[in-house]
């Protein structure tokens, strides 16, 4: 097996890379386990980083909330907290990195044709077998061998309303019901007091 590396984009805009073993160690530390989806996600981010259009500042989209947001947060300066990573919960195993201003970017996704060449990965991905019947080691081996070979990539342009260094002009108000501050969108009460409260009583 060739030695694979995983690219990383630093906050200073500089590219560096991890060996695949280093990446696995970081995954385990951060995520708690060697999640197959996060290992594949590393190769997906790597492929996207190697094919970025010109530009200095990038934002990211993860089209699932599973695993891929962590791969993006481990390998790029984009995090949910800094607002550069947007999680769109489509349950599609895909990521996009795009240049902030013009929205030009690359989308990397699991290619359901290519995955056929890697049966253990395919069965895991399509949840064909119960977890007990999966051969975890074979799954990890096939992921390591396949790398970005499980994926395809295409150029995309992100819709203008999602791009730019958007200066939010939104107003902050105090909710008349709970007394906490929140960003006004609809109505004068905060979303929690408008019926989305996640807590019992
Ligand atoms: Zn409230």
C-alpha cells in the first residue's frame, strides 16, 4: 500500500499535510473513535483542498451532520463556531469548499458507482449488514486503499446569498417572555419561547 497523506489548510492560509496514521490518531482523539465516515471524510477534504480555486478565504458546506463536519473542522480553519462551516442536513455524504467572495468551489461526494469496487465500504455505506456482521478491519483496510477513489468531484458555484463577508445587520432584542437576548427574525419572542424550547418545563 502506498503511503497516503491528508492535506490540511491552516488558519494562515498555508497548506501542510498529515500522514494517514497521524490523521487517524487525531481522529481518535477528537471524535472518540476511528469512525469510518471520518476517515473517508479526511480523503474527501484532502481532494477538495488540492483542487481549490484561487483565492484566500474559504468557507465550507457539509451536506450531512454525520462525521463530515468533524473532518472539515480538523483539516481546515472552518468551524461551526466561527461561521465558516455550514451544516446542511441533507444526509448526502458530500462536502464543498468554496471561495468566500465569489462562491467558486469544489464539491466532493461519495460516488455510488465507484464505491462498488470496495464491497465492505459499500455494505457499510448502504447499511446492508448489521454492525456485528461487518468486518471492521477489512472496512478500514479498504478505506485506506481506496482513499479518494471512493469519491467524485465537481466544480460548483454557491448561491450568492450564502457567500460574501456578510455583515449581518440583524438586531438584538430582549425576549419579553424569558428575558434573555436573542437575534430578531420573526416575532418579538425568542425561538425558544415561540415553541421551539428543547427543555421539559
Ligand atoms: Zn424567550
